[in-house]
């Protein structure tokens, strides 16, 4: 995909913001895009304008932390070529997690990047309360079947440039 095509398809996410099943005021975790991932920063700005507090994952032990993302906050390198809010940012618990992926299938299975950061964070958060997990990707990233393991939690839905799709 060309850079222009990636930008245009990333911007198209905004067209589907009202289709996302987000409770009013839900804390939403996004992600800072790396390499040629879909860029959901414009979507996140719209969510902020709609009253959703935002956060980004930060690599920590024993699992990801989620730190408040506000305009003008300090962002620091986080590895993988991404950025995260500085350690001084408030820690938050997301209600909704917008998640990056390298592939997904029509059953809602997500292929991540193999480090298990999201898997351990989801398990920890869901011990306390439910979490809505939505993958965000280009439609072309859909595959016939994603191999799954016992600890893998299917996505509740997927958002691509062509729209939002819920999984049962």
C-alpha cells in the first residue's frame, strides 16, 4: 500500500466513529502507529472531542500500563518505533481497547506481534471488570484463519476503513 493510500484509509476511520459501541465517557486506549500500521490518531482526536478520556499503552512489568494521553503531553520512545506518555502521566484503566494487529479473521481472532503484551494486559484488566476489545486495521489484513492458543481472547469487533464489524 502506498503512503498516500495508508493515509487516506486511516482518515476513513473517522467516517465510522459513530458505529463504535462505546459507552458514554468510556476510557479508550489507542495505540501510536508503527511502520505501516493504520494510523488511528485522527480517530482518537474525534473520540476525545466526544468526551472519551484517552490513554496509550506503556511497556511495563508485569503487563502493559495505560497512561493518560492529552494534547501536549510528553511522549517518550517506547521501543518498537512507537511512543508512549511519559511515566509522569496518570495511569488509567481502559474500558475499551483499540488494538493493533498484523492480521484478523472473521471469527474475531487477532494475530499480534508475538510478544504477548496485550494478552497479559487484557487478562489482568478483565479480572476486575469487562473490557471491550476492538481491533483496528486495514481491511486487507483479514485472513482466512488466525491460529489461536488457549490464552487468546477473540476481539469484540474490528474497525477498518470500510466500517465496524462486531463479532459474536
